[in-house]
C-alpha cells in the first residue's frame, strides 16, 4: 500500500486521528455537532459526498439494480429480527419517545428548568435507526415471493447510525452507506461478491486513492462474539477495501463486500426460484469515509483536485 | 384555492388519506417500511425529492446563505436546550443504546429468542433526532460571536423525525426539510419572513400546484400549549403554504415561514452586531410533502409531468 502523502493532501498523524479531524474543522469542511462523531457538512463536503454516491449508484443501477431510498429508520421489530442486536448490540440505536400526559409533561419541564437529566420518561418506540443500508430491504424482497431464476439486485443509499463516539472523523455516529445487494442462488451471490471486490479496487484507482484489500475484523460483541469474528475472517466472508485516511498506520475500511450465505434468507424467509432458501451478498460503500479519503489525499479544496477525480465525481 | 383534480393526477379522497397512500404504494412511488409513516422511496420519488431540494437550496444560496448539511441527529443536550421538549415533547425522538455487559447481553438474546420485548435495557444516549432542520445551527452561530451588521443566513437540508404515526403519507415520521434561517436584527428577520412568504407562493405557481397561505396551527402539547397555539395564530408569527395533497378538504402545510422574535437568540445566546439579543426567522420547505404534492397533481410518472415543472426541478 502506498503511504506517500501527496503534496496537496490534508494533514494526519499516526495514532492521532484528531489531527485530521481538527484540520477538517479548521478548514470548514466539517462543523462541530456538539459531541464526538456528530458533524455538520459544508457545501464542499456535501458536494463530494453526493458525487461519490452518484458514482456508486450509477454503477449499481447499470447492473439493473432496483433503487430503494430508505429514511434513516426502520422498525424496532425488524431490527430485532435482523440479528444485529445479537452481534452488535453496542452499536445499534432505538428511538425513544415521550408518551406521557400533562402531569408527566410538568415533571419533564421541571427537570428541563433545573437542568437535570430529563430523559427518564422516554420510552422505546416502534422506530429504530438503520445500522446498515441493506437492512430495510430484506422484508420487502421476502414479501414479494420467490425470486426470479437470475435473482434480484437492489441499490440502496441510506443514513446509518452506530453508537461508537470517537475522535476519528472516519468513525462518525451518523453516516451514509451506498449498497448493492444480490438475492438469489449461492453462485450468484459469490459472483456478486467477486464482481464488486474488483470494482471497489477500480473505484479507488479511479479516485486516485491508495488502497489494499483484507478480510474484515468486525467488533462482534462479548466473548461469544470473538468466535464469530474468527470464523468470519477464516471463511473470508467479508473483505474490506482499506484506505489510509485519519492514520497512515491504521487504514480505514471504506468499502466492504460481504457474503451472508443463506443467513439473511433464513431470517427473513427469502425464497430462491428453485424453492430453496436464498443466498445474499452485498457491497457497501461508506460515503462519508470515501469523501474523507478524498479530502485527505487531494486537499481541502475540491476545485483543485486532479481533473480525472473531478470528472469521476461530477461529470 | 383550486380543488380541481388535474386529469393526470393521482387519486385521493376527502377524509381518507390512505387512498392516496395506497395509490403511491400500488404505483411503487413509495415502498412499505413496516409501520405507519415509514416508507422507502423509489428512484422516481428520490429524483423528485432531490430536484425539489436543489430548487430550494439554489434560491437560498443565491441570497448568500452559508450551506450546512447536518446528519439526522443532534445532541440530546441541545434538544433539551432548544425548547422543543417543552412545546412538542410527543413528537421528539431520543436515541437509545445498549450499554450492558456480557450478562446483560445474554438477557437481551434470551428475549430475542423468546420473541419478547427486548428494548428494556436501552438507555438514552447523547444523541437525539432533529425535529426541524434549523435546530443544529443555532449553537454554531452563537459560538462564532456577534453577528455582522447585515446579519447572517444559513441554508440547511436535513432529515427530521416526528413521532406521529398516521395513515396520511404527508405525515411521515422521517422526512427532509430544507430551511433558510436569518440571524440578525428584528427588521432583518421580518424582511426574511416577508421575502420567503412571497417566494413560497411563487414556487407553488412554478410547480403548478394549487395553494393558499394561512396562519399555522401547530400541535403544542397539553393545556398550556393551547394558549401558545392561540398566541402564535394571533400574532401571525408562523404562516403556512397549504396545498391539497392527501385530502382536498384538509390541505397540507408544505412550507412555512416562522418569526422566532428573539426566542432562539435568547436560548442560544446569539448576539446581534449592536450587542442586543439577535432575532431569527426561518422558511422551511417539506421536501417529502412537496414531492407528494407533485405526484398527487401531476401523476405517478415524472416523465409525463408538464415541461415547465420538469425544467424547474431538473434543468
């Protein structure tokens, strides 16, 4: 992997991701959102993020993928069913609401007046936040009945939430993912994985970003999770596109390709054309991480980026 | 107000907003999200929504407004400070997270296995959802110190959350707003309000949508809230652009202009150039509602919409 800092790049320092974050804030690329991992985006950042998303989405719909644009939420019921709370409970977000009466509201206002914690009356609602862009699609695909013989593809762009406050600007709590999911045969799922593993690397070359591919190392929860993490690595079910962004020595996963085997098919009851449980596979691009990688390597001012990069994003 | 249904419009029925919703689902403009007020958007809907947002945003930045693009969240601390929990606690959403250990996780998994309610261990986090697009901007503007003599403008596009499940597709729980906020003198705030009250009506004409302007009727909480609602109407602090969408007899507020007087300035400590508390005013467009209004009046297929409307959205 190339670790040469291009002359026009933004500063970063090994082991200190806050150096890159502070440079982003100083240059006005991001604005403080009041807590770690929550930032407002400038016009420049947003224009890059939308360029990245359009680049990915056009490639996905070019394969005939159906577009779905979820809101940032899904049902709490579906989040429970998805398996995410088993593997990554520490990252998920449910939405709490106030359902009290006038008396409860007076208690709430008294706490606000006293600047006390006022959140004890919030009750979990039927809405939760999306942990990965593909999650709201499975129930929809399952409800349509058996898949066609060639399978089906969906392209999704969505805001995701993960509760992992960090000084690393690449580890935002709220960020966008663009995914292409395949639902169908085991062979089709593997072909989807292989196709996008190649395309992700092409994309990094097109955007002039140093990169490498490695098996993923997801933070499965607890002691049982350690076994799942090892199995994920050994079977190479999930591969990541790594780019040095906040830290040259600890590159950031900016995209991943993930074979779910028939795990999602079983959970959601998705049936292949031959009546067996469908296999699924997805590629996911981190819109914020890829945008940050571009700022890191090409500089704070997108107008000055290499012409080929600008063409890829905005032509 | 014109209530004539254009020949190419989508169906709706007085008192039955679900008729329009069902037509949107049948035509594939929206997809079921699993609970009332949560829908995935099709390629066609999203293309309209982005066209509407770009149209608004370009007008806002044409005034010299600074662009800010918040994520769907803000801090729980800032939500408490904003006053929203006093007036509309029933609509706000806080984000709950699991912060337990291995033993707590085993209890969680046992509940998932038994298909019981598993959310009792979710604890309110430092993150909440944005109730209106302008909310994350006030702390940023206050922190910059006294405003310039001419004031300042910010253009914001953001996902908002309001917990009001409804069969009316215009009352989504998660939707986007595009706002332009003015911070400065009382006269400047009033001029901003008047400017955008005119522009909102021009916009409706440009998009060939029947419309009317009326004082707002916000659902302030509880008995004390009734007084606030009356005062808001009598002072005409907030005016709404109403368009018949789901129901010809109960038109939908698709945009509003709102003078906060010095309420937000006081809450956030925003100081005008002369040292007094700043006044603020905002215009907010509901991206989803305007998009739905376009589908309602021009039909399910944007390719067939009037050329002038298509030009306004995508030229």
